[in-house]
């Protein structure tokens, strides 16, 4: 998971802020998904969604906030950490927005998980999150790896929250290891590639 700095969360221009406040003030009983779709008809909101994408692509260096894999070109799904269907109040909360890949966001994984414990607190950061939060937690303290290149998960040494996260995303599996390995290969020089392959092949349980 990317260890994101809260200072790097998206910021809104005064015009965007006004459009968001206006949408939220008049939301009535509309569900989060419906409100999010509104962006298709309102120019300022449409532009806001695009600026969120550009901002996060840069901050996340084109990687999924959860599994860190490189995002497919043109596929930039804005992901609500506290899901929009359950917590419409956090639809535009900057700390609630990241980009994720479709694998992490699929139904058997993050999908429709309710990520907040109990009732939502008005102030976003007052909420208790059930899973490791890329902006609010120190990811490296929560999720541990057995290998230098962060391919194999050290499940026993993860925190309880870290374990819940690994379970939710199915990260302690051969499939996930292969995905991390492939993504690292793309991003490394040939010298460290050789080291990485040696590490993986020489790894003893
Ligand atoms: Zn992912």
C-alpha cells in the first residue's frame, strides 16, 4: 500500500468548493452513487473529478494506492476509501479519495466493504478505520514483508489492522506475490532485477 502524505490529498479551487458545497447542501435523500454521477451534467463538478484524477495520478506516481501496481493507461477509477454508497458525506473529502486498480476494488476484495467502525463521525479523521488507511496510517508499521523487495508478506508481524487488510485484499497469496513481482520488474534496473530474482528463488520458508 502506498504511504501517502495527508498534505498531498487533493485540494479544491473556491469555484469547485462552491459547487461541491451546493451539491451536498441540496442532496436530499440521494444516494452517494447518484450524487457522484451528477458530475456528468455539471461542468464544474465534471472538471473537479478530472482535476482529482490528474492530482492523484501525480501523487501516486500512476500506481494503485492499495497494491501499488501500475495503473492501466486511461483507467483511472476514483476510489472512495469510506464507500460512497454508505458514507455520501465523504464523497468529496480529500483524505477519502485515492486511485485504485480494478482488481483491488473488485467485489471479493475492497468492493463494497464498510471500512469505518460503527457510525460515521462528522470529522473524517475522527473515524475508526477497520483497514490500513493510505493517508492516515503509517503503512510500513502496519504491513510487514519477509523480503527486502516487499514481495512476500510477513503475516505474523503485521498489526491486527494490517492482517485485516492483507486478508481483505488477498495479499498473502501466490497470485498477489506474482503481481508485486511483475510490477517491481517493470520499475527496476537490470542489476536489481537480478538481485530480486535471486531473492525470490533463494527464499526459504
Ligand atoms: Zn490495486
